[in-house]
């Protein structure tokens, strides 16, 4: 007999029982809902046999690992359906992702919407066939031969990467279909209750434009039909809010093929929003003791070699020149830290100079892969509210807290705070080549950050391998309307680069020490922030951010002078984003157009208003809120702008 420790119980079973049978012994309902299990903390198939004492968790679709297993099984069904309908298709990869899964195929002709309908119908047949998923293994040699005979070149490439260790290669088989996979999986295809193919896009093999363009089919799956329908409905709403669509319709930004991918053009309205954000950030930072710098957009490779970016980040940089041919090679900057260190090094420093807070509105350049770029979310040139803070060890926690409080203030002001989560990004000791420094230095830096985060009661998840090459970081994560997560703000602790750059200060005891460095953004990438704000507010920005805050509308030509006088009064009061719609159009047409452009306030002026010095006020989302003297409306609007109210 063996003892199996469950969440609320310890039970005894005969050795050789599998996890599914344990679930069934608890209840038939749990066995039906079970997707996967955890044995001693490791995710395993429900068919895994238990031969010794262990802890066991039965996971359902409600658990993250359960969802992942469920959707990974659905991706195998998708691949099987494609191979049935299009035998010439070559298989690449098909992982579960947030909110669904995808599969990449190499096919002669891209899938059409009609093709996706056929594939989905074939998937339903496979589900109805209730095929068992059976795990088995091959030697690397057998696995390579198996796929070479099938012409599956991508699978062969993947197997060869793992063949050197001599370990067997794992597979799952369902009916006539066999897939290279480590698992785990559901017991049969019949367990998939609801799924939907969503779209098909191009995707380079392994995300590199140097490789072939494949066809990526995106899909999702749920254990309840009603949940799938709710998700599809939410996706339709997301499409309406998609910044890539709405931002262009509202003429906030555009792109041009002749300029290049990932290089958006901010149109006057979008540029005005970014300018407003930048002024707000810089003024706030100045009030908190940050000192503004302005550093070059490029530097010699020598600077990046010293910082470590040349060895650890060169693939993400735009390099100007060839080291084998040119005396000097330059690169556009991917971040500002090594530049701002030169400001610190401008003269000798003592502990009295610390903390030194240097900030900059930095334009940066990163050589993102073509398949990774999306609208304003991920681009090749962007502007960021960057800063570097040099401090003593005893100042570190308080300064880190100040950086975090600044970020939270920015997020709350913009109305984004409720949408974020925190990730404590750590190094991966099994991939030492990615990082500088010793294991002891990393343990110390991560220990310090863990203590700070716990003291501040930050609810974080851990991201192994997500650290910067020089130190751990707190990433403030946010999702776009489609559920794709990106980092918006980051705060990093660095105890390594100060030594590499010779940054020192004279301590109170007269000795020279290296300062700690905090790398931080207060708002992050302005382009990404604009994208998120477009989606958050569906283009209806709060008054203080709106590119056009007020539109004045004369009812007839005789009301134009009064309308322009109102506009001038508003501008004299500091409310400058005002337009007069002087066209000879009907008032209803003007109002509808202003509403479509998401203008916050519309001021109508007719005979009565022109005579009395009043305005008839319409507010976005509320309609007519009555007439008032111009001075009263100015006071109302200024109070709204000054408070940065969200509505």
C-alpha cells in the first residue's frame, strides 16, 4: 500500500494505481472534470502510475495547468484535422498560450476563412471519434528517421537539437496521427467540449525573418460552450477597441511601408497626447528631485562592450558599421543607462551627492523581429520615461519604494492601475551565458529585492529567466484588449554595472565604494501607453489627455464671431485644445461628427447664447447638460483638467 496526500486528506491505495483512478475514488464528477495532475509538485498525465508515497493534486480546467493541458490537446486535434484535409502541410509547433492555442503550418497557399471552417468541422469529427491519446517514446535515431520519412522537416530540426543527450524522444498518438510532444495531455479527444478557430496570420519559423514564413492558426478552447461564447463576444468587443484599428480611424497614428515596419508616425492628435504625457511625467519627476539629462542617440561599440550590451544584447541592436572594415563602429542605443552613467562620472562623488536621480525622455531603438511587432505595442523606435538612480546600500529600499510609488501614481492617474500585475523577474542559473556577475552577486541582489517587495507587500509572480543580464527586476505587466501581456513599467536593482564603469563615491568613513543603481521607468514606453489608453477608453480620452478637448459649434454663420470669441477666452484661460466648427452644416451633423471623434465637450452657440454670453454645453456620453456663462464653463473645464479626472 502507498499513502497519497491530497489537498484535504491522506488516503491509502494499492501501488500501481494511476492518478485518474484516485480522482474517481474521490468522486465521479472530479474524474470527469480532471485534466491533469501534480505529483510531488510536478505536472503529469492523469494516466501516470503511482508506485510510492506522494502528494497528489487533481487539476481541472479551473486551474492554470489544467487549461494549458486542455488547450494543448486541442492543438493536437487542430494539427490532425489539417493533416487529414491537407496532407501536404508540414507541421511546426502548436503550444497553448494565454486564452487559447495556436499551430504553425508550412503550406503552399495560406488558409482562407473557408479553409478554417472546413478545418473546424474536421476537428469536431475528431472530437466525436473520441480517440485515445497514447504516450510512447523513440530513440533519437528512430524519431529522426520517422519524421524524415514523412518529410516533416521542422520536427526533424527540433529532434536533432535534443538528440545529443541520448535521451528518448516522447510522442503522443491519437488514431492515425502522431505528434512529437512532451505532454501532458487529456486522455482522449472526446474531452474537448468547445473550441473555435479565430484567425490565421503569417509567422516566421522560430520568430526570425531569416526563416520561412509559416501560417499560424490561432484558436481557443473551453470546457463549457457558454464560456466560449462569452469569450468570442469579448473578442468582438476587443476588436472595436483594438488600438491598431481605432488609432488609425481617429487619426492618432499611421504607418508607411516606405518607412518600415515598427516605425509608426504619430499624427497631430497622437503627438499631442504623447506631448501631454511627457510634460506631465517630466514635471512630476522634477518635483520629486529627478534631474533631467539629454544624451546621444548612438555611441561607439566601446561603450556597449563595457556595459555588456555588445555581448548580451547585440542581436537586439541596430549596428552602424562593420568591425572588420571600419575603425569605429557605432550603434543606436537600445537603452540609456550607459549614457547616463557618464553624467555621474562627470566629477568625483561623495555620499552627500546620493541619492542621485537622473531621468530622461529617451528615444530608443531595438531590432525587434518582424513577427513580434504590433501597432504601437511593440515597435523598433520608441520613447520612454527612463531614469537611473545611484544610491548607498542603506538608501536602496526607500529609493526603490519611491520609484514604485511614482509608477503607481502614474498608473492610477491614467486609470490603468487596476489592470496591472507584478512579476519578480529573476535570472536562470542554468543559462549562465545570458548574464554577467557571479552566483553570489545574483543571490545577493535577488535577496535584497525579495526583501523589499515583501516589505512593501507587493503581490508578485516569479519569472525565471526574465531578469536583465545585469540584475533582477520588478516588471509591472499589463494586457492589451486581446489578452496579450507586455511589460509596461520596470524597476531594476543593479549592483554590477557601477563597478564595470568605475562609478564610485566617497563614503562617510573616507573609503571609496560603488553605488547601487536602480534602473526604472515611471510610465514606460509612451507609444505602448498610448496604445493601452486607446483600448482602455475606446478612444474617448479623459479631458486632460484628449487631443481635442472642446469643439465650439455656431448654429449659423451669424454666430461665428461669438464662437471664435469663446474659443479665444478658453485659450486665454490656458485651455488650448479647442476648435471651432465653422462649416455651413446642420447642427445635428456637426454634433454627430464630434461624437464620432470622441470630443469631450461640445459648445453650441445660437442667438440666445451670443446675446447673453453663454454656451449650451453638451458633454460626451451625457448629452445636453444645460446653458451656462462662459466663465462658469471655463471654471468647470479647468477644474476637470487640473484634477486629471477620469470619465
